[in-house]
């Protein structure tokens, strides 16, 4: 049996290292850790998604830096990592949601769409010639109740009451651990997320570098808040 070069573990997606690691998956997670912070909070009457947009130049047009993606009326997603990968996964999620609606005549459950995405993400860790998706996704929505899921580059799926991805994940989730309470009002959920984002962001939060999306059990439809509404919440946070 020929010995495997140490560099092979680094290059090949299909080769485990002796200590059971897939380095390409770990590199994908590092891309997520370097990305802008995004978070979701499950409230008593809905779900809140808040995402930070890292504006690195005055020449950028903030309106074209989308960090919250609508999957269906009742499902939206945000994430951290490679935005191009997030856009591709968003297209897959939209297709799955529409296929479910056409097949069964009802809105797709949030978990069904989330599991489909993680199945695809896991598939991209098994074959040579491809690479893992360099993005972690937070999928949120309402079916029988408000739901929030995190999809990782490895294909792992986890359900959360409140979660964050990106550069400020650890700090934000420490704040959530202390301050989150089940049954939060929507306004309180937004305020909690913005407080956590302010404490972890190096940039001053403004309307142009923060996206907020909300869905309530009454409307059952995601709404991305306008700049004027975001400004009101930032003033209170």
C-alpha cells in the first residue's frame, strides 16, 4: 500500500485525513467565519432575520448588496460566506418550494426545503472535481409554527430558537444565550438582534448596511423592511 502524501488530504475533497477531517469542508467553514454576521430569532408571533452588509467602498451601491433572500412567500434565508454560493443555493431552494407546491397543492414546510438544501450541500462533499459550498444558511419561515434552521457547508442541519452565522457568531450567540426568551414580541426580537449586531460590528450600523426581514403568524408572508423602518429600529437599539 502506497503512503498518502500529507498534501493529498489538503487537496482532495474525498480523502479523510488520519484524524478524520475533511480539509476542504473546514476551509468552507473558514469562508463562513470570515463573512459578515447574519442572524435569526424565533419570536412568539413570527421570525426575524437580520443581516449585516459589509460595505467596503463608498462606490458600492448598497441596494444591490442583498443579504436576505426570499424563497417563497412564507420562507426566507440569509447567510454568511460566499454570496455567489448563497445565490445558487437560493435558486435551488426556490425550485424545491415550487415543486412541492405544484405536486401537493400546498406551501412547502420550512424543514422540507431546509433538508433538501442540506442534502445538496452534503453531496458536494463526496465527489472529486467539485468543492463544498462556502456558505452557511439560516432558513426561516412559518408552516405550523415559526421555524429557524441552520444549514452548514458539511450538510449538517440544525433547528434553533435563535442563531447566528459569520464573523460575529460566537459573540452574538453568547448575547442570545443571556437575553433570549421564548415568546418574544417581534419588536423585541428585532431589538435583541440589532443590539447583538451593534456589539459585534466594527462598522457603525446604518440603514444601508443592515437588512431586516420579518414574517408573522398573522400575515404568513415575509417582508423586507424599508430603510425608514430600519432606521426607527436602529434608533431604539
